[in-house]
């Protein structure tokens, strides 16, 4: 099998909101996931429940569940808001079975807990994650959208193996958190290399080259283990995998990137 890529596929790929292009058709979604798996992208993130439902359908069609590492967050369907992108809800005991049903699987590889400031509530979610790991419904746990203090407040026997936060050339606010996570032996997952793709338009130059530079900046970062990017077109899978393979930026590319940051940050 191909070596696993540092790239992961973002679940916003499967929904219309938060992107520039229209929602990808079911056939295109299948083609995107197939292209990812064929090129070594195994990690697939799902944030909103709509993304879990879509990925479950795609993996059933492709019959490739075992090749994927599914990452899933605590955003749930709410009555009367079925089409909305809702806020996260702290995990409760019944949530795991709902998630498994939506994903059409019997385990989640990486369960993401959205960080919250109420330490007692966060502790209860960590306990639930531990219980689900013991039951075989979850393999590993993660904390997402966290700040440094969330790491500092983790209890000694926490189950967390990964941290996730937006991190890209224009938004380096998670750097200290990622440093601390690495010291604690955790894996670091950077989200949104293109800030939902909007930054590529703002830069206003050759979009493919701008995407390549932004992606290589973050995948070349020593602290970053995985980078989650949404791709609504299967063609972008190859382009992004090739960008990562071409390694860190050279001096000229660094200068170009710095000029964009000066102009737009
Ligand atoms: N940022 C957060 O707060 C957050 C929170 C939780 C989870 N996440 C995870 O992070 C994932 C990625 O974040 P994101 O979707 O916000 O932003 P992103 O990955 O930075 O940007 C994705 C957009 O970039 C465009 N794109 C991708 N490859 C391209 C290429 N080679 N050339 C040109 N354009 C390209 C596509 O735009 P169009 O298709 O729209 O044209 C795509 O939708 C999400 O799907 C989610 O799984 C993010």
C-alpha cells in the first residue's frame, strides 16, 4: 500500500456551506474519496452530522471503509435545524451510537472532543471517550479547537492522542499549543491551510501556485503531523498530493508568501 500522506480530507468537501464551489455530486464525492485513498490520503475528517451521513454513504458505495481513518466531532443533528451548521454539543452516552449509524460503521478511528472551558464538563467527555475506547467503539481520542490552557488542564490519565486547530501561514496562533502538544507526545493536526479557500481568492495570483505554496508551508512544518484540507474536485487531490511531495518552500517562494502575509494578514 502507498505510504500514508500527511494530508487528510476535510468533511466540508461533502457540504455546500463554507466553500466556493457548489456541493459535489454523489458521484464526484465517490471519485474524490477514491482518489484520496489511491494516493495515500487515509485520514478523513467529519465535523457536522451532514458530513458523517455523506461519508457513510460514500464508503458503503466504495466498499473501502477499512482503508479509511475516520475522524468525527461532536456536532449533532438538532430538531428544526437539520440543514444548518450548528454549534457543538458536549458528548453524552447516547451520542456514539448515533454517530456510528450515520457513518455506517461500528467504530470511529479518532473521536474529536471540541474543547470547552468548563473543566468539569470536559472531564466528563474525556471519561466517556475512555469508556467508548474500552468498548471498541472508538480507537483514539482528540481535542479540537483547543487553546494552550485546555492542554494544561488535561487530567493525568486522559485518553487524548491528537490535537486539532486551524493553523496556516496567515493564522499561526496555535503555534504554542502545538509545541506543548508535541512535548506531551501528542500528534498535531493543522486545519484549513487555505482558510476555506477564501485566502486563495484574496491573494489574487495564480490560484494553483498559491495553493501549492500555502500547503507546502504547513506540511513542511516540523510540528505538524497532518493537514486537513477540503477538496470538492477530484483533480485537486493529485495537485495537493504532488505539492506536499515537492517538499519545503525555497527562498523565492518564502519571499512570495511573506509578501502575501504582509499585504493581507
Ligand atoms: N477551520 C475550522 O475552524 C475547522 C474546524 C473544524 C474542522 N475543520 C476541518 O478542516 C477542514 C478544512 O478546512 P476548510 O474547508 O475550512 O478550509 P481549507 O481546507 O483551507 O480550504 C478548502 C477549500 O480550498 C479549495 N481548494 C482545495 N484544494 C485546492 C487547490 N489545489 N487549488 C485551489 N483551491 C483548492 C476548495 O475550495 P472550493 O471547493 O470551495 O472552491 C476547498 O473547499 C474542514 O473540512 C474540516 O474537516 C476546520
